[in-house]
């Protein structure tokens, strides 16, 4: 682990100690946090979130750098660095070349993947596999369910797929000797997985593509991957179906309703009830996780168990989420915050949610769209859908009371 990451995680642990000290003082005096204390607590939790994001990013950048260096060292001829490839990439982005290829190794070419249909003016329809991987990586990074264990499969075309959805597993029955075996059959419903289309468009000045010394490959991957990922990710959480994916928060079943007079905020008992409302095969699955908004996470950091211990378990390893009841916590801004009637927390086996992606991500460019301003147009497009395949209770939600 890079020393920078270790220092960030140490700072995060120190901040958590400061936060719990604030809560302990208020708890000992049997009062809520004062206005100033609340402000300080909110600042600490925001700093903790920022430190975690930075640590995860540095760790991922370190892994990516090592992977690139290892790949480049294997190329035939002189050892290439990321910087030495920038002129080639700049020519591709500027439309001077039709493709951007890596040097061949042992008489074999590295795979070059066509990501779009049709012929563009400059013919820039191919990008290196490394770029595609980064683009996809950043999309997954911003779509919480893709990063949090949802089941993902890809298809080569976008025709509607009829998908069986389990609504009941049936029941067994006691049987007397010689009697007819009873019980009930499993129940299934049929849902359709479509291919809803989402994309992002951006313009880049030709001067930038010609003169820049920055990592254009990384910049384009981040911009398009994150923008597309944010949009698709939102639909996978709260989409209403029919004209968009059926989001997990609308497809999950009720686990527990909170008490009245608390503005929808869950208690420790509520969380335990939600945890055990999910049957053991799903509760004990490696993909069993919590899903909530960042502000809800801030609320739950203040909650203690019956032994007076905080239920929130901060991560001390870069790239791993915090935990509650030893299950990972994933946060997504599209989940509702704590409020009356709000579905603010979900728990269960997130792999029961299925995401269908058609042909990965398309990446395309045009030199003619903004001809009058001498800009180059880029776009990224993804087609996909999602649904909760097992609706017998694989994922359940906590809902605030009506008052």
C-alpha cells in the first residue's frame, strides 16, 4: 500500500476518534449535540468521506500505473512510458490518424476494439483496449450497483429479453404415511429487460488536442465514463420501469417500518429488524450489503448498539467500504434520505439485481459537428436495463413512518 494511502487512512481514523468523542460527551450528559457540535460533526464526517475517496483513488491509480508499466515493458523494442504515447494519442484525438495502436509484441497485435457503428468523418472509430477498460471502469465506479455486487451480463444486440422473476419459492408440507404430498409450487412472473439508451456529449477545442501535455486518455475516460455512469446508475437505483430500468429501491420489498415522531430516522432496533427480515441464504451471501444515501450514513454513524458500541465500522483498508454488522455499506446519492414515508435504507443480496448492458460503451467523435467553432465533438453512449430478479425478499428496505 502506498505511504500516501496509509497516511490518509490514519487521518481518517483520527477524525473518527474525534467524532465519537463528540458523541460520547453528549451521550454522557444525556443530551443531543448542540448546534456548534452538530456543525463540527458534519464537517468531520464530510472530511472522512473525502479522505476515503482520495485513498481509494490513489490506490486505484497506483494499481493502474503498475499495470500500464508492466504492459509497456512487454512491448517489442524500447520500453515505452505513458508520456511517450501521448503524441500518438494526440494525433488520434486530433483526427490525424484513424486509429491509435500499441506497438506489436512477438508478431502479434494487441487487441483493438471497434466501439461504434457507422463511419465518422475522421474515421476515428477505434480506440485501444486500455482506453475502453478505463472508460468502463469509470462508469462502474460511479454506478453504485455495478460496483456493489449487482449481476452484470452483456449482449451483442438490444432486443427485448423476457426474464423470469421469482415471486415465491413455494412451501413444503408435513406428509403422513401414504398420504398425498402437499406443499405449494414456486411462483414466477415474467419481466422484460430492454435496452434504454443513455449518453453524454462534450466538445473539445482543437487547440487543446494539439497543445495539451496532460493525460488525454485519462481525461476522456473520466469525463465520459463518469457522466454516463451517473445517469445509468441513478436509473438502476430509482428507475420506475416501463420507460427506464426498474430501480432496486422500487423493486425491493418492505422489511421494516420505522417509528413515529423521528422524521424517518432508523434506530438500531430498526436496522437489526431489517437485517433479519432478509432470510439467511441472502443475508449470509458474500454480496449482502447495505445501500443508503451519504446523509443517512452520517445519521447512522451516531447510532450505538445495546452494548454502547457504535454500529458503524470504518474501513481501514483502501478500496473497501465501511461496514455495519460486518456487511459492506454502499452509498448512492439517488437513494432517498431519512424522512417520513421515505425508503432510505436497503439491505440484502445485491447480486439478485440484474443489469443488462448492450455491447459495452460506444465512443464516437465528429470533426464536423462544431465546424464553425473549430471544436471536436465526442460522445459516449450506453444501452442497458436492470431489474430485481428475485423478488421473494432478497433485498428489503427500511421505510420511515408516515408521521
